[in-house]
């Protein structure tokens, strides 16, 4: 499967990126995006910010200010803390009217060859995607959406099963039309699915929407497949945390964490 053809999450339109139906999320597929594609778009912009030569992003935190509407968005970045070895980049995602939708802050660190680290052992990956089972995304009232645009194969659990899950994910469309996504973009598009894959409550009864996403990487990912070994904890007071250990087919690459806002889903049957 290639991600350079067959559709894209975003189409370029001047200084804006127009979200397509592939970005649609499960909570309101007619209006708002799954945050994975916008996170990938913001990561793409951070990587391209001046001073990134010979550096890679080791941690990125995204603050989700409001649902991202399906439509035109723009990303603006600035160097908050310049440096030859380490720098800090801020990014803001806005809609077509300039309203801020999400903020991001990422550390970029210079790469270097340490010649190996004595005693360092890379975490082994879970059983690979060839040993995992394709399973459906949450039921969504749309023919095309995020769940149809990312290939998912579960080692354990499932989107429609409650509890921890181990899932391999691979982008089925490009992030931006005509471009090959970077390794970071592949991670970010997948990492925001940890709370959905490991849901511990019935999504028809409860909303458990993340207010943020933090991804920390100790090495650059390789290949198209990203694995989330995900678990979720909810509190009766209306909050929760989803944590995912991230891997590629070569082993562990880092972690992702989401803080969750939890509340009963509004009734739609007039009751």
C-alpha cells in the first residue's frame, strides 16, 4: 500500500490545507476531524521550520482548544528557543477565519552518532502486522472517514471491544496530496487513536475526548506501520488518561499520552 496516491487527508490551497472526508472523526463525522491528521499536519510544519537540519523531534505536545472543523486550516510556527543542539518550536493551527484550534510545542534535538551505548537494549516489538487481525473502526455514519483511511490490524482488543489493545496502524492515504509523509507524521496520525483503541467504556454512552496529545520518541520510526500498545484509565469524576507504548516493526520507539474529558453522551432519541 502506498500513501502517495488514492486520496489524502489534506489538499493544498494556497497557504491553507483543506481537510477532506478522510479526516472525519467518530464523534461528529459531518463536522469535525479526528485529531490524528491535524497533529500530523502540525508536525510536518514543525519539521520544516528553519533550523531543523540535522535535528529530529523528540517530543511534541498538542493542546486541542476546540474541535477541528472539516474544511480549510493553516499552520504557523515560530522558533521559541533557538539553539544549535536543541531548539523549541511552537505551532498554532487555525481555521479559515484565523480562529485558533490547536497549539503545539516541540523539542528538536541534534542527531549524532554515539557509537553504540553499552547495555542498551531496544524494546522488542509486539507480534507484527502480519500476525494481527484486521478489525473495523467504530460505527460511523459516513462512507469515508478516518477509520476507512487508516489500515488497522489488532494483536489484541479492538475498537468495538472494551479494554487494553495492541494495534498496528498504517496510513492508507497521503497526509498532504502528492507528498510522502515523514516518519513523524505517520506516528502522529496514529498516536491520537490510543484512547479509542483501548476504550474502557461504551462510546454510545460516554464521550471520552482527549484535550491533548503528547508524543515522546527516543528514536526515529522506520517503515509504514506504527503499533500502539494502549490502555485507558477513567475516573468516576469525569477525567481519564490513555497511555500508548509506540513501536515500529523494529521495536519500541516511544510513548504517547492523552488526557481525557469524560461525560455522558447526549441523548439523541428525545429521551
